[in-house]
């Protein structure tokens, strides 16, 4: 009985750890992927202080608006 309870507790902890790791890695991958598209477009802000309508249109297209 003690072994069974221990297995359930450890299984729950390991499952939560794996789930957390998968979610974290997916979020990091998504952030890097989106940054590769958005960062070049946002470089215009460093020079002009605002985005041109063309750049805004391209960002809307990327973000699916």
C-alpha cells in the first residue's frame, strides 16, 4: 500500500514537471519564431518613432488580423 501511494505521488509530480517543461519550451519556441518576424519590422521605431502604414499592414498580416 505504501509503495502504491508513493508511486501515485511521484507519478503526479513527474507528470506535472513534464507538462510544465513542454509548455515552457513551446512558449519559448513560439516567442523566438514570432520575434524573427516582428523584430525586423519594428526596427523602424528606432529611427522614425512610429510605424508607417505599410509596416502596420505587414504586422497585421503576420498576426492574422
